[in-house]
C-alpha cells in the first residue's frame, strides 16, 4: 500500500509540476482564464507537497485510526521493494511526461519568434517530436501517464473510474482537434493519426 500511495502522490506531483511549468513558461497569458488555471495548478501542487509531508513526517496516528494501518509503520521504500512492472511504469510515466512537455513547447513556439516573444495568435500546423505522427500527442502523453499510474493503483476500485474518464476525455478532445485541423488546413498531413501512433 505504501508504494501505491507513493506512486499516486509522485504521479500527481509530477503532473501538476509539468502543468505549472507549461502554463507559466511555455504559454502566453492572453486572458484571465489562463492565469486562473495556472493558479489552480500552483495551489494543487503546493497542497500535494504539503499533504505528503504532513502525512509522512508530521501526523501522529492513533491506534483506533483506520489511517494508521497504512502509515503508522512508515515503511521505508527500498529498491528491492520495486518489481519490473513498477520500474516500467515509472519509466513510462517520465517518458510520457517529458514528451508532453516537448509538444507543449512546440505548440507555444508556433506563436513566438526566435527570441521567445509572442508575435502572433494565428494557428499553424505543428511539426516535430510526436507531432510527426499524431495530431494530438499531448493527449496521447496524458493517456500514457495515467496508464502508467494504473500499474500502481490498479487495486483501488475508484481509480478505474478516474482512468476511464481520462481516456474518454482525451480521446474526445483528440478527435475534435484532428477534425478541426483537417477542416482548417488543406495541406494538413493526411498520414497523421488522431491519438494512437500507427493505429488510430
């Protein structure tokens, strides 16, 4: 259970950190909504770190507490506690997280000059990294990150509802984006898949 909680916190923290960095440094704040979204991620990120610290180093649990059965022994994580699937899931998460950041930078740079100043708000066709084969690689990366978290969280019943919601949401968004690209750009690469490389 300790590893599952660690994986959940680790995944949420990394994802919140990525979103915070993307919104702060890659995108141009053109309206209040973007600023509000960034603040939400900052608060979520800070809250996750504080609760992780509180749970593991500040709180003292009573013997009658259900929570104490999970954390009272404060298990020490060791490399020997990890199996091959845990390591694969961690690698998959970090790999997807990195690519999601890269494609976000590519999207932001479509509106910037070589010095990093925003010079247009026009839409252009993105290229590079996963954009060479997918219309919505950022959505694919999100699905891969949540899939990697599933290796840690699969025994938790409610996780499957969260995972299903993310899949459905990301696929729908990718479909709408792909159809929009095809409608807006006559020269849009027809070989690009919607969300799954080489498949769909």
